[in-house]
C-alpha cells in the first residue's frame, strides 16, 4: 500500500465556468487549491476555527461560507450589528492570516476566451494547470508518489462526475508533463460535513478574483492571503487567458 503523504488539499471555486453567458460584473472563473500539512491542520488550524465558531455562535455547526457572510444570511444575520460585524470580520481575518497553509490559484478571464476555439471549459484548464504545479512542488520534495488527497465540495451528480473524470484524466497522464500523477486522489465532501479546509478554500477564492478584477483597489481580504501565494505569470492556453499563482515558497 502506498504511503500517505503529509499534505492535504482543499479546493473551491468562485464564479461559474460557463462561456455561453458571461456575467459582466464578474466575468472570471477562479479555482483555489489550499495546501495544508496534516499535522498543522489537525493540531492548529481546525481547533482555532472551532474555537472561533464557539465564541461567536455558541456551537460549531455553522459553515463559514463567503457569500452568506457577505450577504449576512442565516447565522450571519448577527452581523447587522455594526460593532459585532467589525469584531467578527477582524477575528476571522486573524484566523485566516494565522492559519498555516499555502494557496495554488488560477484565475481565468472568460472575456479573453474564444469559446468556439476552446475544447475545454475554464474549470478543466484551471484544474489541469494547478495539478501540474502541485505535482512539480511535490516532486521537488521527492514525495510526488505518496498518496495525496484533493477534497472538492459536492455540487451535483453530473458536475461531480465530470470533475472526477477530468481529475483522473490529468492524473493518468493527460498533462503537460506527460506523466501520471500516481499518488493523486479525489474526494468529494458535502457542505454539511462542515470541513474547515473547504471553508477556508471558499473564503479565499472570491478575494483572489476581486484582486484580478479591481487590481489597485483596496482589498483587505486579499491582502490577508497575499503572503500565501504569489503571481507566477500569465499563461495563454487555447486562446484563453490564465493568470496563475503558486505559494511563495515550496510546500
């Protein structure tokens, strides 16, 4: 049996990957994959976020969802109180800043993509590029063949099936490195599972996209995660613009 690796990866996206209808207010697709050392995740990250939830809600069943927080839906209606909202957002920002993890991110500007020339949707392009970057990072550490798990949130039977097929196709060797990523495995988690890693991935995706769209404008949420990623240049694939990020240091 292949040895389990020391890292765990959680993924989430911002925006939709359709090229048929592009939202002029948010014409991009973002895929973030957050990498944690399992020891840090278990001993530091998860307990810190559980403590945060108990302090604000009295229980830990709340799922930290960026859109719900922003819109003050559900349990986040408490943020209609300006003082509480200020404290909550500051505390949440501190939790994310202190958490030990790195971000691999791909931002695709769908306005740059000529749909009739693209054989893959933006999700597939972003996924393949990020898996390649992660494999190269693991290879530099000599642990690329250990078992590593990538956790994605369930979206629906068809969407999950399509994503799993694309993931396995890349892992089987359909990538720019022309080699299989033998240790890569995909796992789906329901939002109700209340995964801290999936929630952190969700909280980081939209700020990355807004930094791309409104570059130069204040974006506190992105400034908090900026130390966890860096721009590695613009890639152009199949007539599409792909802006990619990787962690500022090897994972």
